[in-house]
């Protein structure tokens, strides 16, 4: 048995998919020239007053209900006072005393089994800006575009013991929030970021160790690596007789190490007090019930339905339902007329490979979801073969072309008329007399060679079965 065990809790920051910021009308669109998505309110100008975006409350309630939380019907905002250069007001509007959601639960599954992860709370708050460190000029620039973008912060209980549990939790959280439509959870754009609070203790010790916090990590792989490193670091310190400092650490994913940023603050260090410029929020039971009724089918229910009603293997269903964006493609594909298993096979093999090769996440896909269904139908109807279908799908993936127009414009329709195939195959036989003679002498392997040469001559557009039949007929004629 290991001498030490790891204890972790997560704080997951999720940018909400509202069109405007939490307290003003500025756009939340990602990107844009620095400091162009900013007004007097999100820039913290004196004398300005915030106005709460109603959609932020709705999205927070949706997330809370989907994650099994109790909704705090009377909740309010508080000021979290500190100075960072990326927060021009020198305070953040958040929720400490009465967060909008409490006491949720998420069940995660790993190879070691299932684990219940408690959610202590979900609170609403505003995002900060972004610091850009310019190594060439030896200075730091500030982009305030992100200031005031609405966040929910999902705070777990310290229920994690392994990096695998953390990974499963983040993947489930990401999928659930995407299904709800409350966030795109694009970690590469900072829409979902996680802080990991980690400590170690001897197995059987009821007391928690001193924790460190690794902040704002925006990659599940990086989070897993950081956990492994920080746990090993703390264990080494304790084994050598040292003590752990409560501190915030930054993870360097390139070097694979963490290093000290600053001493870790506690709640009292922020000098919270009630936000005087915003009224408390009272949420009616009717409002909560209406949102509960509007919740979509979530990943676990959808997975069970795919297995029971569509006959998909559990593995396929698990992969597909792990991303709302893969679900969109899958369901659009079967609506067009493809069988569920064909749709699953194309997604699990071709689409996932394309995503991996392009180093993209499913949420980054740009093509029309029903395009794959059109391709599968054209293949099943004999209008093109599987190999050509793959080439067309790649063009769809990269350029969002209409597959039917693409096939027509590039002359990719499958040829199955024997009269059209016969001249090209006859030329192949004339060009390969040795292979023909050996086949006629009993070497059956040469038949496959001649099929390959025929398909090559026909540029892969021919129906393989029709090629086989015409080739056999011509060889039989030579035999007689």
C-alpha cells in the first residue's frame, strides 16, 4: 500500500455563452483587437453602475440543476477586493456568502470504479482581463477585452484522489455544459479553466495536508501532468523532513514543472463585503421549474438511449456522447438517412482521425453536420465507393464544401456500367501480359493485382464489384 495519498479539490471557471457581458452590453466574442470590447463599465470608470445580465442567472441555474445542485432562491453579489493589473476596478464582483447553487454531485467513472464528487457551490462572477508578457520589450501589456465576461465558478469538495478522477470529472463537466448550451467550453480559448488545490497526507490520516493551488490551467492533459508532478514534489518534501507552504503555483507545461507565484490567500485576505451597486436576486420556484423542464437530454441518458434504441455498442455510445458536437454530427447523419452504425463507424474512424491530425477539438469543427450523412448515403447507393467517400469527407472537413456538388464538380461519381468499364480494363490486361498469363496458368494471386491495376486506371471511381465482374469476364474470354 502506498505511504501517501493525494487529496484534491477543483475550482473550474467557465465563461458563459451570453452575447453580452455580465454587467454591461459589450460583446463577449472571443478575439478582436486588444481593448476594443470595452466600455466605461467593464473598464471600471468612476461613477458607472452595473446592470445584471438576466441570461447569466438563467445559465447558472441550468448548470446547477444539471449538476444536482440546490438553487439558492435568495442570493446576492459580493466584492472581492484585491489589486491585479488585469482588473481595472481593483475588485471583482463575485458571490461568497450566498452563491446561486449549492450541494451538487457528479459521479465519475474510471478503471478503478465509480466515485461521487461533491460540488460545494457554483457562483456567478465577472472575468478579469488578460496580461500579455512581451519578452522582447521586457514589459507586460494588458488586454481588457475579457473584463466582465460572465463566469460561473464550480467549486468541488476535496473528493479527488487520482488524476484519472480529475480527468473524468472535467470531461463530464465539459460535455454537460456543452449539452446545456451555457458554454462552448473551448479550453484552448480560455472558456473553461481549472484551478487544482492539492495536498498529500499519509494513508489513514484523517487530517488534510497543507495545500497548494495551481491556477488557470486550460488543458486536461496539462492538468493531469501537473497533478502528477505536484503530488510527487510534495511527497518528496515531506519525506525529506520539510513542510509544505500554502501557496499558489504556476504550471509550466513546456518544462513540466510548477513554481511559486505567491503565497496562497484565504477568503479573509480578500476583505469581502456585500456589493452595494447590485440588488439581491430572488428566484421563484416557478422560474426554477420552467428551467428544469427545458433541460435537454444529457450525456448519460443519451448514451443509454443510443445503446437501447439504436443498437450501438457501449464503447461507441460513450465516445459519441462525450461531446455535444459529435452528437450533432451523429444525429444529423442519421436524420439524412444513414444507419446509426454506419454513422458511428465514420465518426469513430475517419472524423476522429481528422480531428487528431488537425490537432482540433470537436467544438472547433466548421462543416455542416448533415454533410457526413450525404456522403454515407452516396456510398451506400453506389454513387461513389468508400475510398472516394473518404476523400470527399476530408474536403468537407477542411473546406465545408457541399459533398454532392463536390462529387459532381470533380467527376468523382462511381462508374458501375460494364460497357464503360470494359475498355479501360481491357487496356490493363494488354499492359500486363505476364500477370494475365500467370493467372491463366493457375496463379490466383494475380487476379487481385489486376483488380488493383484496373481500379488505378479508373482513378478509384469504379464500383469494385463491377470491376471484378468485368475483369473475370475478360479473363474467361482469354482462357477460351
